[in-house]
């Protein structure tokens, strides 16, 4: 659940930056590019956070 929330925050941040940039340049291309990059970054952050939360218990169990 924490990974999903972290990923959603990253995605919202990238989309917000894209919309801000779109209002400055009067073109929709930055919003689209940053939305796609945001989707990838959100997935990546979600996987990293999920692995950090989940991995701390899994490694101790394998060593025993």
C-alpha cells in the first residue's frame, strides 16, 4: 500500500509540473511527455518503496 501511495504522489507531481509548463509554453506536448515520464517514475518509485518495505523481513527469513 505504501508503494502505491508513493507512486501516486510522484505521478501527480509530474503531471502537475507538465500542466504548469503547458500553461507557460501554450502547447500540450510537455504535459504528455511529463505524464508518460511520470508514469514510469511512479512505477519505479512504487517498486523501490515496496521492495524496501517488503525486503527487510524477507532477507532475515532466508538467512535462518
